[in-house]
């Protein structure tokens, strides 16, 4: 049995937390900008920290597992 939980969670978070796709924190003109499809170095750093925090919580603390045969 293969555990696909970490793979699915990582891919979903990577897509959803791509800077500029859904939101950008910090934005270029405002604190938060939604759907602007742009990015900056500070935004990449903030999104990476959020990604690391969420993936750590979901995989280590909660223990999400998806088993397949």
C-alpha cells in the first residue's frame, strides 16, 4: 500500500499558495491583492513560510494519510 496523503497535500498547497494565483501577500500596492498574477521576492518568502507551516501541521500534527492498493 502506498501512502499518497503527503503527495496530495503538498501538490494542493503548492497550487493554492502560488503567489499571485489566488492572492498575494504582501501585494505590490496593497497589503493583500487578489488574483493579480504577479509576484515579488517578499511575496515568495511569505508564501513559502505559510506553505511550510500548513504542510507541517497537516502532515505531522494531524497525520493525513491516503492509502491505495
